[in-house]
C-alpha cells in the first residue's frame, strides 16, 4: 500500500474504534469498514464482498450481561487489511481473509479489556472534575476515553500493515488445502448461525411471511441485489401502511381492533 492509502486505512480504523462505542454512523460494522478500506486501497468490489460476508456473521454478535461479544470493528478492519496485503482478491483470498476475522475479533477482546480498565480511572478523574465544576476538564477525560477506543483498533491495524506483503503472501500460500477449505466451511456455518440468531430474536407470526417471500425471491437468479432491495422496501411500506389502517377482523370478534392486519389474517387462517 502507498503512504496515502496507509494513512487513510488508519483513519478508517480509528473511526471504526470510536463508532464501536458511539454507535452513531455504524462505521464499526464490517460492511462499512471493509468497503471503505477497499475503496481507499483500490479494491472496492472485494472490500464489499468481504464486508458483507463478515457482516452476516456479526449479525448474531451481541453483549449479554458481562459476556462481551467479539470485536466487530477489529474483525472488519483486520480482515480487510490482510486481504489487501495478500494481493489475492478472488474467492479464495476473500475466504481466507474472512476466516481470520473470527480469531482476530476474539483476540481484540484483550485490547478492549485494557481500554476499559484504563477507563475506570478516567471515570474517577471525570467525577473529580465534575465536583469542581470544571466542564473543560470533564470534556477532556471524555475525549481521552474516546481516543483510547480509536487507538484500540489503530494499533493492531498498523501492526498488520507493517508486516511485509511478501511475508503475508508466503504465510497464506503455505496454508494447506485442508485448512483453507475447513476455514471456509466453518466460516459459512458461522454466517448461518449468526443469521439464525437474528431470526430467532425477530421471529413472529407477522414477519414469517416476509421471510418466506424473501427466501423464495433470493432463489431467483435473475433478480439483482438492487431488485431484491427494492422489493424489500416495497413490502416494508405495504406492511407499515396496513398497520396504520389496523385490522378489521372480518367480522370475527376475537381479533378485531388488534391493529395488526397480517396477524389477524394469520389467526383467522
């Protein structure tokens, strides 16, 4: 990568780390970070494919209580850098880069633990400034905490960039076929599990018909992603308009006034 590309990649990594906490513009999501890194390095198509693949896996990642989910920001940034450093942007190269996202995202939890431990001291410092009524000092501690979140992704990103391209290529080429094939199969299973977790949280009798329609339409090879997206938006607008109208129950008093016409139809069926 050129110097300009390296600087842009590190900037993307920094903001991805910030967004992991701010959650404002979703820059930490793999579909965004990988796409941006692919754009600044001249490999936009491969970046989109890689980001979309990792995003399907990350759909099921969520913090539950004290259990912290794998680091999606580091997964996307690190996998994209490895793909660019390898110089292989075909299906095999994207698969190998995607397969490294899981162990790297889990390893990133160590950096998360360090940053959060430091943040405990920053919180006490911010409390002290608040008691003094020093708003400038209070803001400073907030900015320091955010800066650490960005550096949490920049450090491993820079470490991967500094690894010589030839070294990365040799390491990936040295991987036996059974390992790369196994990682590809395992990665595909993780994607399915991630999507299944999302369906499990969202599944209801109102949304199952839309899932069935989308599943059937996805099998139609003549439809592009733009066409499928347009159909999805249209179905969402139809559902919203029907919900505003409310269910009429068609004379059956049990569900009249439920304000969910699709639910009423399913119940009557």
